[in-house]
């Protein structure tokens, strides 16, 4: 089975099975990914980031970092 993670606007994240069933809600994407790896023994196929993650940053470099989740400012 494959899984993906969807980030909500409030920065919480849902772990979702390939059939669309939401398995659990976590406080962060990192927590959802870690749980998927440990409990499901596979990394999620993809992560769907909320648009709010990119909006927080103002300059282009920071936006790119936010999209890749390596922004050190936020």
C-alpha cells in the first residue's frame, strides 16, 4: 500500500492511504512522515503542502526554501 501526507492550513498534517482514507492527524508534516516510515515501513509517496507555507515567506529564496521545507526563518 502507498501513502501520502497532506498539510492543512493550520500546519497539522494527515496521513492518507492510497484509497483516500485518512488514517491519522499529526501536529506536523515531519511527525506524519516519521510515523509513516516507522509504522507503515514505507515513506509517503508524496507530500501535499498547504499554500500557506509558501505565503509566509516574502523573498524568492525564502519561498523556495519554504516549499522544500528548509526555511530557517519560519
